[in-house]
C-alpha cells in the first residue's frame, strides 16, 4: 500500500468551498419553499372561509325563494 494522497489540500479546499456554496443555495431554496408553503396554507384557509360564505348566501337565497313562492301561492288562490 502506498501513502499517496488522493486529493491535494488545494483540491480539498475547493471541494469544501463548493459544498458550502451548495449548502447556502439549498438553505435559500428551503427558505423560499417554506414561504411558498405558508402562502399556500393561507390561500387554503381563505378558500375555506369563502366556501362557508358562499354556502351561507346559497342558504339565504333558498330561504328567500321559499318565502317568495309561499307568497305567490297565497296570491294565486285569490
């Protein structure tokens, strides 16, 4: 077995610097991803609230239609 170095100190230094750069990029991408997930979750919450409001309006419209039909039936009898 020989005691030859696989990499020179310069090679190792450059590889470590490259890895550090990759980690910085990865942290940045993860931060952006977390931000996008927060926005998505906020949008889902808003959609849920809007759905509830739409259902409430539909209910009110149905009740109004029933009330109006009841009035029409009374007037049509006379």
